[in-house]
């Protein structure tokens, strides 16, 4: 039997086509991001938006100047919306960092690895016994994140490309990832927790 | 222009289901055929292919677009999944299942196809996977070498041995080929 004859013989064994439902079954197994409860902030946002709209209409009808109040309301609604959206996106940014083999430097010296905690925050261990720094990419977290024992968040640096940089107390922290984390530049918020 | 595999994998990892489905649409057919010919089972083949795609989303996934083409990576992933299953199962049980799925009993009932399937199932696994990739999926030897983590010369010699064995095993069917095909 020559090569051509063998090839023709082998070609008689066909494989079936993949089941047409295979794609749907893969879709069903696609890991979806856990939904974050947006209930309370969203309700407050909507309520504020309605109030702002009502005030605007009232101001227009009475001719009185309520510009400052309206601007304050609009600013509040904007902050809440950004905060809510960022909270929703934070886990995927955190996962992207986790996959990108981040290296932590404190004042230029190699430091211990990042820790990953709930709420999509990262944790950097401060040198000595000065506690830990929690790191978040959620804008307006300093304004809207409130719960019992809530630490004081403050904007302390930025993330751009593959680098996260911020000031943690007296130390300058730099986290380098092996690929870009986000498009553009975003602020980084830090809270100190004494441990 | 469509997105690169690297972009699609990145998007899929960021939660974009569409990106994973695009990768699936592009590659799943040859992967399924390969898995089916290795396992002899539609359910196992589907499971293996799905696992390979879902593994792409995991943080510890070893896919590096700078070093490996996505097709090569996925074929390698199918092979690894199959080997993992082989280790889990009793080898004899698998062999038996390969024999059971002969096309006589299923969609491919032709005696010739059954004989080819049985002959290929009888090959050592190390030759079988190479024959399937080279003959049925028409992959270049260099890519098969990458998938199987062998030197090209080793791939070439295993392929030659596989074909020589099949030539002997299927000698009786050579005249039938002319009639049947």
C-alpha cells in the first residue's frame, strides 16, 4: 500500500461535527462577575437626582437663584454614580493586577508581595510594625464609603499603564505589573490600618 | 480588522463573554475533532474543549501570546486534558470504550471506517496523537513538535512508525479502498 492509498483509507474515518449546543453550554459556564449590590447608593443617587431636578424647575419658575444648591446636587449625583460604577469594576482591575505578577517596591526597595482582600482592595505591608495600607481604585471612596470601622481613605497617588504609585505615610510605594492594568490614568486611594 | 488572540483573551478575562465566543468560533471545530478522535466520545470531547477554553480565563493559565500561537496552545491544552483523563481512568477501560465506539455501532457504520478507527486506537498513544494532528488536522510538524513538546525529528519518526504500523494493519483493506472511496 503506498502513501496515497493509506491517506485515502485514513480519510474514510470521519469525525462528527461538534454538537450545535456546545457553544451555548460554554456560554453557560462563562464565569460572570459577581454582582455588587448597588441598592442603597443607587437609590440615594436617584433620589438626589429627582430632588435636583425639582429644585431646578422650582428655581426656573420662581426666578430665584438656586444655582449653588443645584450644582451641589449635581456634583453629589455625579460622585455617587462614579463611585458605584467604580465599585462594580474594581474586582476586574484587582484580578488583572493579580494576573500580572505585581512587584512591590517601598522607597525603591523590593518589598513583600501584595495581599488581596475582599471589596477588591489590595494590601501593602508597611515596613516595621506600622500596619498595612489598603489600596483602592474606586473614585470618591473617600466621600461615599461608609461602614462601621471604616478607615479614612485619601487620594494618595495614581495608576497609569503598568505602574501603581502612591504615598503611604512617609514611604513612597511603587507597584510594577508585567502588563498594562488600565487605559489612561486613575487616582489611587489609600487607607492606613494599624495592625 | 478582527482583534488578535491576545486581545480576545484579555477581553475574555475582563469578563467579555463575546471575546471568548469569538475564540471558540474560530478554533473549536478542529479541537473537537482532535479530542473526539483521541477519546472516542462526543461528551468527553466536548468537555475537554470546554475546559480548554475556560482554562484560558484562569489567572494561572500559561498562554503566552509572545511565545505560542493560540491554535498551538489550544491543541496542546486538548492533549494535556486528554492525558490527564487517561491517567485518571483505567487504561483498559478507555481502550474498551474506544473499541465500543466503532462507527459500525454509531453514525459511521462503514466497515472500512471502523477498521481504520480500530487500527488507530491500537497505536501507542505517543504515535496516535501525532498521526491525528498530522493527518487529520494537517498541522505542520514544527507545530506538532511544539504541542507535544518533542523535537521535530522525534515527531517525524513517530509519524513514520505510525503510518508503517497502519499500513500493515490495514493491508487487507487496501483493495476495498478503491471500491469504497
